[in-house]
């Protein structure tokens, strides 16, 4: 092992995995663990679809000028049933339709929607797609943290989540209360049927 690498290890800059013979930068490992724990905690609180969610789903679907496909219906119900969910797929698969329908249902249930994207242009396109107020991630992180209340629960949408780096995701998950629901959206880069 090179001398500089040993020095970094002794200063706790790296964590070594002796079994695999690999190393991990300590700060990165800590951020990954925080993000993973927060998302796992949300994911364990699933199966929330109830009578209220069903009526909100019906309300949202009635607003559509066309019928959802079976897969889109399953995706919307999955979003309503889980505190954290991902909407992914290739171009033209209906991600925006699923997101818009799920958010209308959440809005009908009384949720305040926060939707973010990396750039101003992406946030504007997201707003045009879903019809809710959007902002950049940078602006959201400058604003007060997202805190749910009994009167109005909150929902966070993170658009094109696969493009967000680890430090930004770490800041995002720490900028809102652990009870805030999250929907990640994005395109699969290696989409196979």
C-alpha cells in the first residue's frame, strides 16, 4: 500500500474493506449511509393505500382526457401506496402522465407539493408538465426546510434524480422532515424490455 494512501487511512480519510481489498472515502460513505437510511425508513412505511387514497385516485383519473394503461394505473397506485417511489422508463412510456395523476391525487388528499429539478429550465418544463409550483434544487435548499403539519402533509418530487450527485442528494434528504413523502423521476439510461 502506498505511503500516502496509508497516511490517508490513518487520518480516517478512507475506510478499507479488507475482505474485498477496496477502499471507500469516509465522507462519501457517511453520506451514502444517511441517504440510504432515510429512504429505507420511508420505504418500510408502505401499504398506505386506503379508501381516501382510492377516492383521490378516482378524482385524479377523472381529470384525464384519456384512460391510463394498466401499467400506468399500477404505477399511480404504487406512488399512492408508498412513502418513497420511483417513476422511471424510456421516452414516451408515460412517466409524466403517471406523475401528474399521482400528484393530483395527493393534492386532492391535502398534500402540499414541492417539485424540484436541477436547472431553472428543467424546473420550468416540470411545471408545465405537472401543473404544480416547481423550483431548482438550489433554491429549495436555500429556503426553509420542508416540515409537514397535521393540517397539511408535504410531498417532494425530485425530477431526473439519476443526475443528482451524492452531496446534493445528501443535502436534499436532510433538508426535509423524515415524514415527507418522495417521488423520484427519471429516464432509464439502459432501458431493456
